[in-house]
C-alpha cells in the first residue's frame, strides 16, 4: 500500500496568493511513490487567486488570520473549514504543507503584533493538524531540505502506510509478520517499545481488534523522535550478530571497524548500508528480516 499524504495544492496548481505554483524537486520525486490529497485552505475559504496577502496577527488573547490590505479577519472561516476538512480525513499517513504560509507553515509562518514581526508560529491549518494527528509526520518543503528530517519523514510514512494495510484486514499472522519485518527499525527508534510490542503481539488473551489498536498507537509513538547515531550503531551491531555466521572473519572484522567509525562520526551510515546490501546474497532468508531497516523507503528519494 502506498503512503497517503495530504499535500498543499500549490505544489500542483497556481493557487498561491500571487498566482504562482511551487516547484520542489523532492516533492516532484515523491509524487511518483505516494497517493495524495491536495487542498489550499485559503482558496477553500473563498479567497481568490491572486489575492491580498494574509498574515498571522497576535492580539491580546488570541492569534488571528488577518488581511491587512482589506482589514478583514478570516479566523473563524479558516477554523470552520479546518475542523470540517480534518473530520473527514480518515485515511492519511502524513502531511507536507507550504513553508512560511499563514495557513500552512510548519512553525515557519511569521507572526505580527502592532505591524511588526515578533517571531514565527504554525499556520492555522498546520496547527490544527498537529493537534488532531499528533503521531503523524507533518512537514513543509523548507524543513524537508534537511536530510535527516527528510529520512525520518520518509521512514515514518512508508511504515505507517504498511501498518494501515494491516488495519484494513487484520489477521494474527499478518501482525506477527509485520512486527518481525519492523524489528530492527523499532530497535533503532525505541528499544523499549520494541519489547512492549513483542509482548503485545504474543499476548493470546486480547481480542484481535483491541490488540491491533494498542499496537497502532504504540507503533506511532515509537517513531516520534529521530534516532541517534548511537541507536543506529547499536542496531547495526545487532544485525551483524544476526548474520555473522554467514560472513567470513575478515568481512565481520571489516564491518565492526566501519560501525565503530560511524559511531565516532568518522563516516556516513550509507557506506555500511550499501556494504550490507552487497553481502545480502549470502544472507538468504535472513535478509528479509533486515531489509526494512536497510531500505525503509525507495532509495531514489534519498538522492
């Protein structure tokens, strides 16, 4: 199942306030690998293209969506639309919105007080998304230029879409297979959650629907924080222990040296990943257990 992502419509159509379209190389590549929903909150609340600029304005007790040139306030309209739109959004794995937008910026929208910029904040639509879907990845194209954030985002949306497939037609065997497949990614992101989820999968006393729901929540929670170099190094050593019987002593020694260099910040993890892939022919069925860690999403998206 392909990830289902909500994207700002300005990545597809000229709906920005000045009638422009956003052309982003990463999003253009991503479109080939996902199913998507697109919308522009500002157009949806009745504003035309082009239109006078909106700003986020701080008042004494609230934030407002304000149009300085017309002296109009669109706060109630954007809140009403957002509540309705997100209520009907039942299947989604993540969000990519427009950077710096007063409706869609992910912590990057300028906020004004008495006509002066006083900082940055979430756009109204983005803020509602993060509150309603706290475990789902929410980014804008500006933040996704950071390679680590982009890798974290991609790992999550592809994992979550596969879990969503299980949720559509749950079976005990499918859940066991899914958990085995994601063992090393879970180890990397949150070792305690890996243990907790393993116990949950093995619990024969819970009804399947209840088990699946608990699994989903904990699985989402496990991926909230980006993994550290230390956690990746720990996972690589676990993988090495799993496949070491199929490696020659020199291959094993070389991998240990590379993992130590990576943990000390002397090299990139991609070198080790590619070496493990090159050795994969000797791993046999073991490779299936580590493949999701080595390639959690299509690698062309990492280029």
